[in-house]
C-alpha cells in the first residue's frame, strides 16, 4: 500500500516536472567496468560532505550573529546553551577538514590516473576551481569563529595582501571593509562564507557533474593505452559499449558505501573531538600571541617560520601564483599520451614528494613556537629627525611606540601602517587630554590600551606624540582654556 502511494505521488510529480527521463539517463549512464573501483569514490564522498556542510551551515546561520560582539557570544551560546549546538558546530568544523582532505586526495588520484587529459581538460579546470573554493570556504570559516587565532590570522593575511605592489592598500581595504579589522570585516567574511563561495561551489559542482556525464568517467589507466586527440573519443565509446555497466547500481554501490563510512567517521570525530574553538576572545591589544590556522594552512604557517624572513615577500607573491598557474596549465601541457601512473613514474614521485613535504610541514606547524613577527611596518626604525632634541621622557615614549608595535597601524615619516592616521601631525589634531583618553580608552577604529599600559607608559607616549607637529605649526589646545575660561 505504501509503495503504491509513493508511486502515485512520484507519477504525479513527474507528469508535471518531466524529470523522470533525465534521472533515468543519469542512473543508466554507462561507466567502464574497470572504473567501478574503490579508487573512484573520493569525488562522490566529497560531494556528500559538501551537502552536509550546507545543511549544518544553514542551521548555524540561524543562531550566528555576524558582528564583532555577537559572533563570540553566539559561539558560546551554541557551545554551552543550545541543545546539541556544540555537536552541530563540531560537525560543521570537522566537516570542513574532511572536505579539504577528500578534495586533495581526489585531485591527486585524478592526476595519477591521467584523468585531466583530452577530452577532460575542462573537467580538471572545474576541479581546480572547486579546490580553491573549498580552501576559501575553509579560510572564511575559520574567520567566522572570530577568536584570537582568527583575528590575528586575518591580520597576518591582511599584512600579506598589503605587500602586493601598487594595489596592496586598496586590496586590504576591500578585504577588511576599512583600514582595520572591525564589524564590517566580519560582515564581509560572513557574506563570502554563506553566500558567495557556496554559490560558486554549487555552480562549479553542477558544471563538473555535467562534464562527467557528457564525457564519461575516466577508464582505468592501462600502460600502452595512449591518448590521441583524433582517436580517443571513438576508442572510449567502443570500450564503454563493450565493457560498460550502468552507473546505478554497478558503480553507485561503492560510492554509497564509502560515503557512508566517511559520514560515520565524521560523526565519531565530531563527537570525540568536539567543536573547534573559539580560542580566546579577540583582543587587538594582545600582540604577544601565536595564531595558528586550521590544519589545511598549517604547512604554510610552518614554511614561513622556517624560511629566512627576507624570502617571505617573494614567496608570498610568487609561490601561490606559480602553483595555481601550473594546475591550470597542466591539461594543456600534458593533454595527450600515457595515462597510467605505471608509465609515468615522474607523476608518482611528484605526488609522493608533495605529500611528504606538506605533511611534514603540517606536523611542524603544530609544534612550532614561532609567532609571526609583524615587522612589515613596525620593524622600520623611527626616523632620527623625530628623536633629535627630545627629552628622556619623550624618547621613552618613542621607544614604547616602537615596542608596542603602534606602527602596524600608524605611519611615521611615511613608513608604517595605513589602518590609522599618520602620527606626524598628531599634536595638531588632538590636545594632551584627548591624546591620553585616546590611548587609554580607544575610540573610533582604535582599541583601548589602558589595560596593557601603566600610567607612566601612557604619559611617555603622549609626551612624544605632543612633539609630532610640522615645524612652526602650533599644537592643538583646548578652546575653553585658550580663552581663559575655567572649567
């Protein structure tokens, strides 16, 4: 009775949607018998985890508040008050890690099996975009935690982006929504994480699946079976006709079994490990911190820790561009010829070396004591002209400005950060009392440093800042005091 009822509903829907023939075509899609192996299950498992990410992400978005204050509170609410909120966060966080890992393994398998060769170049390119989008989802998801790791990780990312020639400052403003990390920054990353990147993922997943259906699943690569542009398509269709099986149930069974194993593993890991973070409330006044990214970027964190500082900018600006360029160019450089990894030993060596290097760097990243030295700006010495003729108190203020890394956000002598106003003419804009209040209480885009500096340090900094005015230009004064009016 129940089956008859469901069949009636299915027929009613199909009469109006007319999707039955399309679904049957997909299910009966012939695949090479040799391709229905456990080596061909990583792509479908990645898709299943992505679907889980969408569902858990929608649930989290009903509680999460994308604001500087609300983000931290909403995560604590999910962790400790919302029933099973901690488990929902754990599923979403660890699901991101699973998705990245599955995507990387899938890309490695495609590379080893030569599935990027003619006529599947576009399939490979769509896969590369999907990999980049997956990493983008992972990075923006880490920012959504908006904890100490996320705050300073984003600060380092902005510092890296700021090194881009010519367009650096503009790109930083575009990324952060202003000169500093603030509420608008989180709103932008929330939009990227919830709307923009998922939309790109869905679009390229649809394109990827369409290309797989149109061009067929890559056959098992056999040594000596050469890919030639003028004969491959004919040979492939003949091979599938003679040795093909319908996708459902022949190949779908292994996909379902492996995806089920992955989901069970994810459920167990989420239950045992719990949610990821938040790790410390974000506090821009705490500069002695060791921000660590999630595992998929730990290798990069470790790499910059081990390399000499003078190599950072060059590698940051050229390394990713070269790596991504190679991935996009691969099917055009090596689009024909042997597919089998047995006949392509260089490809096997490349994959082994990449996994060993990235794995080793990832492990080192978990134990590295390195804390990113924010010396892109603050490492530059204060110009001598600003130190001549200063009193000991004023010189101590200059030293504090340097040691407290004020120049990460403020420039001096044209060198320094652009997130806050330049210090060269500070004394012409703020009175003594206003300077003290600004340092202690903060205001605008500037955080409060009163709890990190003692009164003597505050007065020393303000004493130095009072000397910051162009020659011959008077310093700012309180209008009421200037007129002789007593408070």
